[in-house]
C-alpha cells in the first residue's frame, strides 16, 4: 500500500497536466495562447499587489530591528502565561500573522534552542501549522481584486489567530502532557 501511494504521489501531477492538455485539445482550445494569456494575467496581478507586499516587508523589518518585538513580548507575557502560552512562543504568535518566512525563522530558532520534542518545540510547530499569515494573505487577495475596505475580515482573522494560539497550547497539553 505504501509503495502504491509513493508511485501515485510521483505520477499525480504529470497525470493531471496530461488530462488538462488532452481536454484542451479535445475542446479545440489554443493551449499555447491560453497559457500565454494566463501568464500575462499573473504578471499583471503581481504588479498590482507589489505595493502591498513592499509595505508589509518594510513594516516587518522595522518591527524586528527596532526592538519592538522584545518590548511587546514582555508586555504580552503576563496575559499569555495565564492561558499557558510559553513566553518562548510569543514571538511566533506575533510574527505568524505578519510573515510566513519570519515565523519560520522564529520556529527554527525555537527548535534549535529547545528541540523539536520539547513542549515549547511542539507548541511552536503546532502553532505554525494552525495559523495563517493574515496580513500577507489579505494584501495579496484584496490587492489583486482592489478591495480597500476589509470591513470585518481583519478582526475575524485576528480572532481566529488567537483561537489557534490557545488551541495549540491546549492540544499540546492534552496530547503531550
């Protein structure tokens, strides 16, 4: 069974591509022209979201290099400790909604320092997998379609992020004790 799954995982992408090409040929679609048109639209979308991405990356750099992260961790720690959130994962909880790569760097530091099988490492890993890069995602998707007023999206997304933090700690406490 495992061997069959390995073969299937290797073959699935080429099979899907072949099916798409055959379907396009049967429907008499100009495949090359459709591909070029899709690439053109993708490039135009990338140009539209570029200002939003640049703003996010600059804000992340300022936040990390200014020492604001450490100050914010010290402010949040007393409240977070009431929920059982280890102080060591607070930087991850702060970085994850902003930057996936920044959050990955924080997880790497946590796992290097505390180990993957420590409670802190497990909470960090669970948190990394259960949260989203809210601001990046909003910048990309809202930027592509030109939404300027996000209304309730940001508060709802931040509330779900808080739920993922608490759930990560609770689940790790239940599973790993």
